[in-house]
C-alpha cells in the first residue's frame, strides 16, 4: 500500500497537528508556539525520495545526467560510519568534492563501485554509467517498493522504522569495510539516556548515545554539532532544529524527520501511527 503513501502522510501530518494541539499544552501561549513550530516543518515527500540525493554540480557542465544517490539502499548495507567517517564523505551535500578522477582511482563511490563489491565506475565495453547517472528514476522507485515491503513501517521519512529494522535483524549493516578493525567502545557513563529539558516542560527530549553509537562515531556530532558538555549547546530550540541544525542535521535529511514528534518527545501524545 505504499503507493498511496502521499495521502497517508498528509493525513498523518494533519492528525499529528490536531492531536498535539488538543492533547497538548494547557496554555494558549504554548499552543500558539506549537502551532507556529509545526507550520515550519516541511511536509514529507514520497518515501523513496527521502534521503535520495541528486548530484549535479559537475555532471551538468560535462553534459552527463545527474547522479542519483539513494541513502535507503546503502544504509541497509552499511552504517553511516562507513561512509561518513571511514570513506570521508561529508554530511553536507556537495561538500565532499566528488569527481570522476577521484572515484575512478578508488576513492569515495569507487571504494565499493569497483566491479567486485558493486557495479563498476570504470569505462569499457561493460560500462554502467547510467546506473548512477540516471536519466529516469522509475526503476529506482520500483526497486524501493520491493525493498521497503518487508521492513517495519514508520509514518514519515522513508516510511521505514530503521531503528526497529536493525533491532529485529531485518537489516544488518556492516560497520566497517576493513576486516578485523576494532570498533571503539561506548564509555559506560554514556550508556544512560540523557534528558534534554526544553523551554516548554511537556516537550522534554530524551537523547540516547547508545542508540546513535550503533551507526555513528563521536566525531559525527562532537564538536561540530554539539558541545560535549551537557546543556551547553547554544540556541538549541525546536526552530533551529527544523532548519537543519543540531538533531535536524540528520533528522531532517536522512534519519526519521522532525515530523515524527513522539519519537523524540516521549511525553507528547501527538503520536499517530497508521496500521
Ligand atoms: C557509482 C556511481 C557512478 C558511476 C557508475 C559513474 N559515475 Fe560519473 N559521477 C559520479 C558522481 C557521484 C559524480 C560527481 C557528481 C557531481 O557532484 O556533480 C560523477 C561525475 C562524473 C562526471 C563529471 C566530471 C567530473 O570530473 O567529475 C563525468 C564526465 C562522469 N561522471 C562520467 C562518467 C562515465 C563516463 C561513467 C561510466 C564509464 C560514469 N561516470 C560512471 C558517480 C558515478
Ligand atoms: C554508501 C555511503 C553512505 C552511507 C552508508 C551513508 N551516507 Fe550519508 N551521504 C553519502 C554521500 C555520498 C552524501 C553526499 C555528500 C556530498 O554531496 O558531498 C551524503 C550526505 C549525507 C547528508 C547530507 C544530505 C543533504 O541532503 O544535504 C546527511 C545528513 C547524511 N548523509 C547522513 C547520513 C546518515 C545519518 C547515515 C546513516 C544512517 C548515512 N548518511 C549513511 C553517503 C553515505
Ligand atoms: C560502502 C560501499 C558503497 C559506496 C561507498 C557507494 N556504494 Fe553505491 N552501492 C553499493 C552496493 C553494494 C550496491 C548494490 C550492488 C549492486 O547492485 O551491484 C550499490 C548500488 C548503487 C546504486 C544502484 C541503486 C541501488 O541503490 O541499488 C546506485 C545508483 C549507487 N550505488 C550509487 C552510488 C554513488 C553515486 C556513490 C557515491 C556517491 C555510491 N553509490 C557509493 C555500495 C556502495
Ligand atoms: C548523534 C549525535 C551524538 C553522537 C554520535 C555522540 N554524541 Fe555525545 N552528546 C550529544 C548530545 C546531543 C549531547 C548533549 C549536548 C547538550 O546538552 O548541549 C552530548 C553530550 C555528551 C557529553 C556530555 C554528557 C554529560 O552528561 O554531561 C559527553 C561526555 C559526550 N557527549 C561524549 C560523547 C562520546 C565519547 C561519543 C562517542 C562515543 C559521543 N558523545 C557521540 C550527541 C552525540
Ligand atoms: C549525525 C546524525 C544524527 C544526529 C545529529 C542525531 N541523530 Fe538521532 N538518529 C540518527 C540515526 C541514523 C538514527 C537511527 C534511526 C533512523 O535513521 O531513523 C537515530 C535514531 C534516533 C532515535 C531512536 C528512535 C528509535 O525509535 O529507536 C532518537 C530518539 C533520536 N535519534 C533522537 C535524536 C535527538 C533528540 C537528537 C538531537 C539531540 C539526535 N537524534 C541527533 C542520526 C542522528
Ligand atoms: C529528532 C528529535 C525531535 C523531533 C522528532 C521533534 N523534536 Fe521538538 N525538540 C527537539 C529538541 C532537541 C528540542 C530542544 C531541546 C532543548 O532545548 O534542550 C525540542 C524542543 C521542542 C519544544 C520546546 C520549545 C523549543 O523551541 O525549544 C517544542 C514545543 C517542540 N520541540 C515540539 C515538537 C513538535 C510539535 C514536534 C513534531 C512536529 C517535534 N518537536 C519533533 C527534538 C525533536
């Protein structure tokens, strides 16, 4: 039933708004504040498109179709850490400076797209340029339908509950491309979830290092996104999050988006889940 997801998402979004407003804060001021915050959250697009990047900075000039990079298929096989720490991809679109000369020499996409791990970037009689430089995304959309079918459902983002998919073993992303490399351990004292108090007390947020450590190294967040001292991050409001800062650096682009209030604000009764 994923084909009707657009409508479902709209309904879900509206329900979230109404449920949050009804069940929500007792005071009119809080209510107006919530309303304004919610209005600035973009609506969820088609599930397959969430986290799917169009890369055309260099291709346009070269007369090649844009490259389409789907996070969903890749993250099912590799944790964020593999690409964003080990292989040096930036988490800012366009920032890495990927070019043909770099990837044919085995960097970036070429670390895997070498004809062994995945189809090759090299030229030759068996060239497969068009599998990345896609003129048309219909095949990819169809691939998504099949891919998502067996995975646990979530209302927003890819329509996939990625955390649950890992928990129940539906996907088992690799943590490194190297063999036998030791993975850093999470320090004991970071194992307890942390409470982040908010300006509006009913909206307190729980953040768990452990839930993130599975996918990400410390350097993904510290010191660029968050200070390492609790409650020291400046201007850490919902609004700044929605504009892609702090939690929003991932939770608006690749990880489940901010539309899914209840997954961060456990006390909000604004959760709505179809099915
Ligand atoms: C695994 C995916 C992948 C494959 C396969 C692939 N490319 Fe690319 N290609 C990219 C990416 C990523 C970029 C950088 C896109 C950007 O930022 O504009 C790129 C950029 C380019 C550019 C722009 C010029 C430059 O210096 O970067 C050309 C030309 C190009 N590719 C040609 C080819 C040809 C020819 C083939 C097949 C022989 C091919 N590509 C196969 C991913 C791929
Ligand atoms: C197979 C490699 C790969 C994996 C795995 C991967 N990413 Fe990425 N990611 C990329 C590439 C490539 C880019 C684009 C970099 C560029 O344009 O310079 C990117 C960009 C991003 C961006 C910026 C997107 C935007 O629209 O601006 C975010 C955020 C991000 N990744 C988060 C994640 C998270 C979180 C995970 C794990 C759940 C993850 N990535 C897993 C390769 C990967
Ligand atoms: C860590 C390994 C890894 C990296 C890095 C990587 N890929 Fe892939 N990619 C794969 C694997 C594995 C597949 C599926 C294998 C196959 O079909 O040959 C795949 C498949 C794809 C597909 C086909 C559609 C799909 O998702 O199945 C596209 C398009 C693609 N990659 C683009 C890229 C681009 C563009 C980059 C660099 C920006 C990149 N990949 C970097 C491992 C990687
Ligand atoms: C997904 C993002 C993310 C990752 C990955 C991450 N952290 Fe944090 N960390 C946070 C946030 C958010 C805070 C709270 C910041 C605040 O309140 O201003 C925090 C706070 C901390 C604190 C202060 C805790 C306290 O009780 O005062 C320490 C120490 C810390 N992190 C260490 C680490 C280490 C070590 C790693 C890697 C094992 C790591 N972090 C990985 C997001 C992250
Ligand atoms: C560097 C990227 C990144 C940042 C920054 C980040 N997260 Fe996450 N978070 C993830 C990824 C990846 C997952 C796995 C689930 C997914 O992709 O939807 C996740 C999962 C979670 C989960 C678990 C959901 C569940 O159902 O188990 C919660 C809650 C969460 N994040 C809250 C936060 C909060 C609150 C912040 C800011 C203080 C934050 N995250 C910052 C990447 C990030
Ligand atoms: C990825 C996690 C995440 C999601 C999803 C999320 N929030 Fe937040 N929210 C935060 C964080 C982090 C803060 C600020 C925490 C702090 O101040 O320490 C916050 C703060 C708030 C506040 C307090 C006022 C303020 O600006 O600080 C309200 C109200 C709020 N969020 C409402 C919502 C609503 C409504 C939704 C769903 C539409 C939502 N949030 C979804 C993480 C999230």
